[in-house]
C-alpha cells in the first residue's frame, strides 16, 4: 500500500506486467508501465519516490510520485525485480558471474 496526493493506493511490481498502481478500495487500475518504460527514479530518502516512465504512445516522460511507509523495502524490491528482469534477458549472465562461496551451480 502507498499513497499519492492523499489517496490510498496499491502499488504492484510484477515480473510479467511491470509496474501497476490501482485504487486501494476499488482496485481500479490507474496506470501500468512495463519495466522497459522506466527511464529514471529518485527518492527523498524518507518516504517519497518519483518514477519516470516513457509513455509508449506519446513518447513523453510521465512522472509518478508515490509515498510509502517503508520506502527502503520498496526500493529494494523494485531493484531486485529490475535486476532479475535484466538477468533474464541474457541466459549466460548468471553463468558468467563470480559468486563468493559458489552459491550458483550451473
């Protein structure tokens, strides 16, 4: 759960569909973007994050500002999904990485 301009929202990060923001009560989707549409982000280090997405139709950059009670956890989650998405594009990526303690066996 998060908020934007005083409204309670549900923010979802999904490996297949990307980023989705919906109304908290009705679950009506307000916006959805693919991972590839994320062009930048910034945060205030406390509760707010700004996500910059490129609109697929207009090619314009759209800013979405969200507020989270636990911003650090959300940022770690977003980073993990993006890292997994990037790694999935290159099947040799994981095999080429040197992990301490040989955590990955390929």
